[in-house]
């Protein structure tokens, strides 16, 4: 379930990255690199945050 949650968050953030590209931004090499790392690290951070909140609300019973 943890991996599935990460896949969903990573996919969501990558979609946002592509939306930024559709708007015409983020095409420089350093911007592309930052957006890619942001999607990866952001996906991991959101996944951990979601699981912490779920367990704090009694989801781990």
C-alpha cells in the first residue's frame, strides 16, 4: 500500500510538472532538473505525510 500511495503522489506531481510545461515554463535544463527532483522528493514526502496522518487518526488499528 505504501508503494501504491507513492505511485499516486508521484504521478500527481508529475502531472503538475507537465501542466507547468504546457503553460510554457520550466524548459531550461536546471528548471527541468528541479521539477523532476521536486516530483520525486515531493511524492515521497507526501506519501510519508499521508501515512503519518492516517495512523494518527486511528488507521493503523
